[in-house]
C-alpha cells in the first residue's frame, strides 16, 4: 500500500539527500520555466547550479502572497496549460485569489499525501467519511475526497449544508469519520445537543479537522460532545491543499511531509530562522510539485518545531498546532498579542469554545481593543447582573494576564456564523 507508514519512516541522512536532489531539480525547473523566478535568481546573482547543500536554500529570497497575487492567474505555472489537469484557488480574503494548477503527477502525489494524513488520523478502508468542506474552487473538499477514495473508504461528499442535514446524514448513513473545520464540527455538536440527540447513538469515531487555528480546549470540547477522537491537520492551497501535515493518534503535533516539502520557521520581523522550538512563521518550499512549484513561500502561519521522536514510529518531524496568523498578531500599545491568548481566557471563563471578534480602533490617538463576544440567549435577553459579572470577570483576567485594558461588547448568539468558512478574528480599523 502506498500510504504505508514505512514511507514516513526515513533515515534522516537519506531524507536530507532526497530533499537536496529534489530541491536541485525544482530550482532548475523554475529557473527554466518560470520568468518570475528567473528574474529573482538573475537579479540576486544566484546560480541555479550553486546548491550543494540544503543550507544553500537561504540564498533564495522568500516568495510572498503578494508575489503570487501579482502573477494572477497563470504567471507562476511551470508547465504549459495543456499539462495542467486541475485548477483550484486559494481562499484569500482580500483582493485577487491565487490560482494554482496540478499536473496528473501532482494529483497523484496530493492524493497519496492526503491518504497518509487520513491514515495517521485513524482512518481505514472500513470508514464512512462525511466531507463537510465546500466543494468548489478551494482545495479542502477535493483533496480529502481523493485521498479517502485512495484508502478505499466510503466517501459522502456532503459539502457545506445546514447542521441539521449533516446530522441526519451522520445518523442515517452511519458515518464514522467527519472532515470539516473545527468550528463547523462544534456547530454540528452544539446543534446535536440542542436537538436532544445522544452522541452515543451515532457511529462517529473520528474527526479530522483543519483549515483554521483551534485550541487544545476546543479539541477536548469537540471530543466530549461528539464522543470521537479528533486530530488536527494542516495544508494550504498555495502549497498543495490538505495533506501538507497531519497529527497521528498520539495527538502531540502534526507530522510534516518532509519528502515532498522543505520546512523552515522564521522570525516574521527579522526574517532569520528562529531557535529550535521557538514560535515563528512557517516557510515552505515544494520539492516535487510540477505545475505550481514555490520556493520559500511565507505561509503567514505561526507554529514551532516539536523536537524528539514520536511514539507512533513516524520519523518525519512535527510542528505544533497553528497558533495564528502573522497578520493576526496584534501590536497594541507596544504589546504583542495573539487572538489565541484571548481565546484561551474566554474559553476558560465561559466553559465552552467562545465565538468572538476583536476590534481595534484608535480613539483620540489612543489604541482601543474591544472584544465582541457572543453569549447565549438566556444571558443576552434579560439578566443584567450576569452580563455585568461576565464582563468584569473577563476584563480582570485579560488585564492581569496580558496587561491590557479592554472593552467588551456582548452580542447575540451566532452573529459571526459563516457556514463553515473561516471567521475573521481581528478587525483593525485604526
Ligand atoms: Zn506520530
């Protein structure tokens, strides 16, 4: 079987040699076929033959989202369009989308890597998989779809539907694994509770969740409410889609697919590599992509390398869950804060996954931070006292842990609900 775990157990030296050979061939291909990269190399006096070790990769300037956007739609394709068999776009929230293409071989590798992620999350050919990602231009649904078929599992391509319909399918079709964003899984779980359905009456065993940052507390909440084992996975359209990294059942970080990608973590401000184990921005170079190879792509996602061996036996390194986006990093009154820190406090006080938005404003030259927090109908409707207590509790905790005065505005339930899409956590109108 090609998704055999053996493929993820390579001797480090052997792996480095493979990565170097694949890097050299990628560099030659982009230099030959992608005018953007040829210009970058020529302008910086980089010799495509001058890559004798993996460390030489630091000679190459980073590729940014803006570079990708400026080459809309096909400017960065490294093969003629007749060799491209699939087109997707990235789920960019602003401006032009980024168009990505796949050759036949790209699709084959993508399918294999997703099959690996599914297998490490506990999925086998006996599973019935409900895919609750939007089928369309985005990569999530199609990536998982083909990976699951490769394993031989039964795939139900539900796409995004209202949670009640998802639940009906979970019940009637005897779904054993759910694939979605974590926030959508939680919405399904909460709807299940509202409908008075016992989760033990479902057949669900596994949940593979990704496409947005989530916390350990949120994992516990989903696992308890749905009675499943939930794992995290990571991918992005600019690199491939899902399948770039995934947690095994140890749930101690996401194994990265090092035979097909080269991973670095840098300080987003100095652009230098961070020390081992420190949090920084994930940078990825594709090593085998044919249609849309990228060199040192700045993902904007914050994580860290996890050192040591994993008990599952895979030797590929692990990264921690994505902690947020570099552009979500809030710099306010000289302090650096991540939404995930605020989220953890809200979760603890409310005892459940908070739904919230952070609004940054400038008032008479002073930066103000306001948390718009969704609350239950009961608290919202009449109980002034509960509302006041909740507000002062959150204010105190955030002031003491983050050293920052904040405003809180309570809003009605499901104000930010976006049908399984990503919720924008930070609105900066300064
Ligand atoms: Zn593992």
